[in-house]
């Protein structure tokens, strides 16, 4: 990932894609056998790592299926609502739909992808533990 960040083009692309695909396959096996790895089952760091693998997985079908599992786990208090916010927005953007929490930002323009009901966005963000979108965008622009 450091190579990808430091050099946008280069020989790292194929190994990174293979790594992401392999991680996604392993996560799919875990999810098929045990369901979504919730915080109470595997701990907060491992549950968050599973989310990061999912967000970078090349398989939208896996992401959509896990989105629903994460939504239920969050509703049951078994994983942070923030996890659902990230995967729900990711899936919405990938499907060409407006996102609900404004977590996805275009890396070129540093502007959020379209957001559903922008008037109440910061309220929804607060409900899942996110700060106001303007603060997130300021930090991105400042390189924080």
C-alpha cells in the first residue's frame, strides 16, 4: 500500500490486486463458515481488519452480502455502527447510488460522491460516530 501511495504507477499493481483477491477469498470462507466476524467473536482489531479487507475486495457480491450481515450485527450491538456506514456507502457508490453517510470521497477532487438527503447528513454521521463532513473534507485537504 505504501508503494501504491508513493508511486501511483508501477509494478506493485498486480501483487496488490492478487493480495486483495486472496484476502477476499479467505474472508468469504470465514463468512460462509461463521458469519461476519463481529467484535464480540474476534475482537475490535480483527473485526475492523475484516472490514478493511471487505472494502478493498474485488467482489461486489461479497461486499453486498456482508453489508447485510454487518447491518444486522450493528443493529444487535455486535459491531460498531461505523462499520455498517463504511460498507453501506461503499456499496452505494459502486452501484452508482447516492451514499448515506458521506464516507466515500473522490480521490481526485476530494469531494464526496453524491449523498442521499444532504440536509440531514451530519445528523446521520453523528449517529454512527462520525464528525461533520466539512471537518473530514478539511482534514483530507490539509493532508491529515
